[in-house]
C-alpha cells in the first residue's frame, strides 16, 4: 500500500476557512442594506467573535470558519432567549473547574517558594482564584435554583396620604366626621321630639297669660 503525503499547498487548501461574515444586501433599497450592515456590526455574536479572535493565537483562528463561529454564537443567544441555559451552566461549571486548577497551581508554587515576597504573591493569587471559583459556583446554583423573593408593600410619600382599597389619594388632609354621631358635617342628629312640661311641680309650669310681662 502506497501512502502519498499531501504537499504544503494542499494542506493550506484543506484548512482554508472563510473569513468574511455574510450580510444581506439589496441593490434596490440602499437603506435596508445599510441597516442590515449596522445591525451586524453591533450584534453581540460579532462582538464576541472579535474578542475571541483577539484573545486566541493566530494558529487557532486561521483554521476557524468565521461565519460558522458567528452563527454558533448567535444560536447560543437564541437558546438563552428560549430559557435554555444548558450552555451557560456548562460554561460556569467548566470555569469553576479551571479556577480550581489555577488555585491548586498557585498554592503549589506558594508552598515551594523560597522567599516570603514570592510566597505572598502566589498565595494571594491562589486565594483570588479560590474566591472566584466559589462565586462562579454560587452563580451556577442561583441559575439552577432561583431564590424566592417575598416583597412587602412600602408606602413612601412626602405629604399626607390616604389609601382606601388600593386607591391612593395625596394632597390636603381632610378631616373625617364621625358617622355614628353626625349625619353630615355640622348637622347633628335629632335625638327626638320635644317633650311637654311635666305637671309634677306646678311652680315650674308654663307662665300663664296673667303673669306675663306687659
């Protein structure tokens, strides 16, 4: 069996990837084309790709198909809109594992340090990685089990306020009358008809016509 090794030019052709992102263009409507281009420029998936391309080595980004990567990032955002957070959960778990590895490595170098300044630098970095690992796991737990929030009504006002069955009235304070004693403001209830004078004490009877003043 004969094996033919590919030439350098053939290898370059095999790993050749697209480096341009597709944008819909309409020759009959330049305004729509400009809007599509602006939407692509400010899209979160393109911003994420720019950061990834800047952070990774050229040897890795040269073999990545840019339109496929951008579409993958867009699909992840669409999954989050559908409340599918499996990608975010996996990302947080992997980050926590990476931070745990960083903590172990820095702690290991700290214990092997010969001088105190080196020990402090490595140990401080190790504890920062441990703190970030804990925070990452707390975020993951909050996503998996969201906390319940109990809210109470707080009435805050700068002036007099009266609340009746959910209706809020603010402004000048009004004095409420006692409905048990008064029918309305200033009109007192009549306790009954006027009674006739009693005949028990004649001296207290009504003055007769003879004794009236002239």
